[in-house]
C-alpha cells in the first residue's frame, strides 16, 4: 500500500452532511442489498438471465427478495461503523469479528468456502482477541491453500466507504483492516481500497470514478490494476472466475461502466442487471456494483419495486439497512467535528 502512516496524513476533514450526501450514503447500502437480492436466484447458474427477477432460491435457498451473505456480512460491519468507532483499531475489529461469528452461528444460509474456513478456524482457536484469531486464521488459510484472494472481503466494502468521508487515507486503512479479518492477500487489500475509495468519492461528489484511488496503491500494483480497469472498460472482464477478487472488481466495474451514459434509476437498474448478466457469482458482483451505483445516484434513485421486497438477516427491511448508511456518516462525522 502506498498509504502514509497515520501520523503523516492530516486528520479527516469534517464534512457538511447535505441532503444529497445523506441520500447517497443511504443509497450505497440500499442499492448493494438490492443487487444482492436480485442476483441471488442466478448464482452460478449456467444460464445467463437477461431479465432477472427477485424470485428467491439460489444457494440458500432464499425467499424472494431476500439478501444473502454479501449483505449479511456487510451488516456485521455496518453495525459497528454506525457506532462511530474508527474501524482501523481499538475494539472495532473485535466487535466486527464477534458479529461475523454470531452470523455464522445464527444467520448464515450460505457462506463462501474461504470465509467459512477462516471463521471456523478462528472459533476453534478459542483464546485471544477475536480479531487476532481471525487475522491469524486468514493468514494460515492463505499459506496452506495458496488461494487467499477470494471476493468475500470485497463484497462487504459498502459500509467501509462511508466511515471517513473526509479522508481517503483513513478510508483506505479501514478497508484493509476489515478485509484482513478474513482475507490475507495483497490483491484483496488493493481491491477493497479501490472500491471503498470509489464509494467515498461518489458519496461526496455524485461522480463515479475508480482511477483516483490508484495512487493509494504501490506503483507496481497501480499499473496492474490500471490494466485490469482498462480491460473491464473494454468489456473483457473474466466473468467465469469472478469468485477471485480481481475478477469480481473487474466485472462490477464493467457493469457500472456500461451504465455510464445513464443517470438516476436507469443507471442503477442497468448497472445491476448488467452485473447479473455476466453470470457466475451474480449476487456478489451485483452487490458490489450496486454499492457504487447507489453511492453516486442515491437511495431516491433505487427502484421502488426492489426496495419494497428486499429484506434479510437479522430481520431487517431494505429501508432499515439504508438507515444504517445514514447513521454511519452521521456518527463518524460527529467524531471528527471540532468540540466547542
């Protein structure tokens, strides 16, 4: 990572939470959840669905409109972020880790192979801080399997992009800290930094861009990812292996890029549907794409017929999940506002 140490970059700037920024913060989580629920029925289905519907089923199986592990794990992060705690240290990583383990025990219908292995290994360790056990289990999994770069960390970046609207460096550090609870691979770090920064930028400006985050990476990594982004914009993302974090980001960016000429509801609808049309890990890619589309266009642009039916663990509606997005930015801004 090409991110300076905390002492070397300025404290996050306070941000004026305008109605537009609040709408976009809500939209980040709302559109991500809708993308997840819309993609659920088609996950790893060899058929390419051109007109996806929220019919449920999938690998869960899930009820119509029910979100899956992508949103469920994001909620584990969002609940801690909504307290205003910085995700880069203190007891926030332990609280997120505890939420992950509670979810695995009580709410998980479908869990990715890598994520399940890491969570179960951390449980079996039995002693020590939860975050330490998780990060050690993630390192062990990567070392033993040689395959530590799954998309299970990237899929839960939606709330991470909201935790420090006034600091791209703090956002990047939060992205890495949350990712490493289950994934120990530099490509995972990079993908989460790029997408979290893209979300932060979109919430602040209403603009969709991913290249501005490249300078947060090491120069060699930035060149690699620039080529990945170029291929995605040329329609060359590898959808057949989008369980890999690089391909998941590429597919999500290809879908978002494909909706670049649209705005509002049309952009969110086309971008999410375009992600599902790519196939393979449809709910995850559509959720990742949805988070950035919602961050740019706002909750007010998410199709109402989606919002009315989307729901899931732990007994939340889509609107209640969007409320968490607003609470995250309000509470984290309260923390950085100067005291009288």
